[in-house]
């Protein structure tokens, strides 16, 4: 005879793929029945009808049940939570009914890094994407906010093809390659342009921080828009302990513009984690490195800002093609030049902890 308690215990340990808590913890496991022939019937309550990850839950529950000796066929059925159960779940995940930015809460373990540049075209988003994937490969939990609301690109670079799930006005960000992401890309059609001024930008960023369940990740990377405008100011207000990472190219002209992003960070009392030089060289078929965009920009910028140069990333076709295909270079070619560079930068980021500062808890009204 199959042990019913063992089957229930195994299934109860399955994690919801969006919330990353077990079915037992979330009270999603409603019924488990074992027939005399060893077949198992399971009833799971979804957070919302039509959950986009229902197929994954079916696969995971089936595998968990079959891990128990003697289990035969497994049938997984679904129901959905009541309005009251959903409200209670969201309140529990938020830690109460108060609307706040959880990752900025006093005592949060989350390291927040705003990845900035003085101008567009330096590969800031590809650095953000590949650094996030490299950190996830180290076993860290990682989220990315695509704060470049006019030039959003993070979901495509990560290969995310579905919108966030919404439960009682709380958004659960989709995930790929171990990285969760939130972006305007989920809410704007391909034939639409975002034409917003400061207050609307501020509100959108607030929602990405306060209304998204990030789940206390180890890292929250923010892909900043180029320059030093409204969003940079909002980040300093919402996330006073955020560190800045400045991206430039070897070109000295780009370095001069990127310096302004560093000066902006200093102006709002942000720590500057360091500088990443992107597109540093191209390795030809002859094995020789060609500095297509010049040399010395990253080192010069790090020197002027008196911060470390965290790493130099080569110009490789896989970074571009991977961005288009949703397959970051750190995933496609983990032993390649670019992936090795991002892994090294991730290690540098791990080593350079932020300075401890007290800060007020920001409650959103």
C-alpha cells in the first residue's frame, strides 16, 4: 500500500513557481487521495483561474508524487482560491496590509544596484541582463527592474514571453534563467510609444517597487535610462541605500559623458560600486584583440571617480544575437569570453559590500 502521508508530504514540498513558497505553506494543496492500485489524485488551488504556470505545477506535482514508492498514475486537478483567501495570501506576502517598498525596508537583505550610463548605446542593458544571469548562476536570487521606460528591452533579452500574474493588485514578476523581471514592456504594445513626464514616471517606478512581490531577493538590479533625469532622482528617494554601477565604453568621449552619471550618484549620496567597461575589444580569427572603440575609457572613468574598474567586457557576436533571441551570452556560451568577463564582474560585486547606513522606512500612501 502507498503511504498517503508520504505522498502528501512530498507534494506539499513542491514550490509555487511564481511565489517560491511550498504548496503546503501557501495552503494550495487541498486534497490528496491514493487508490488501492497506487494511483494518486491531487487537487491544487491556484491563486487565480488560468494561472500561466499551471503546466509546470502539474509536472512538478506529478514528479513529487512519483518519488514515493508504489505510486502509479498521477492526476492533478485544479481549483482557485476564494477572494478572501487571495486577500489573506497577499497580506501575508506583504507582511501586513501596509503598502511599502519591501526591498528598502530596514533589515532587508536585498542589495540594490542601479546600473547607469551617461548616454545610450554603451550596452548598459546587456550588461544588466548578463550580470543578473551571472549572479543567478552563483546561486543568488535576482530581480531586475527595467527602469528605462522609453527604451525597455530587458524582457526580450531574458527571453521572457509572458506578462506578470496579478493577484489582488499585487504583481508577480515572470522569470527566466533564474532572474525575475518587471518592465513597461509588459504593458505597452509594439505600436505604442511611452510619452510621459516626471510625475507619471515616478508613479510607474513606485508601482514596480511597491506593488510587485519580489520575495526578498539577494539582488535587485535596476536598468536605468541614460542620463541624469527624473528616474534617477526617484530612485534616490525610493531606494536610499542603492549602489550605482557605471557602464561606459573605451571611447574617451563616452567616458566623459558617463562621468555625469557618477557625479549624479554622488550628488544624491549613493555609493558608487564601480565601473564596467563594455565593448573593450574584439578578438579576431587570428586570436588578436582589436580595440575597435579605442582604449582607456573605463580605466580613466574609474580613476576620476576614485572607484574600482570592476571588469572589461569584450565585443562578441553572442552578446548581440543572444539579446535578440532571449539567450544571454552567460547562458549560451558559459565558457566564452563575454560570459567569463561577466562571471568575474559578478564575483567583484559580491566582494564589495555596501556601507551600512540607517534610513527611514518609506510607506506609500
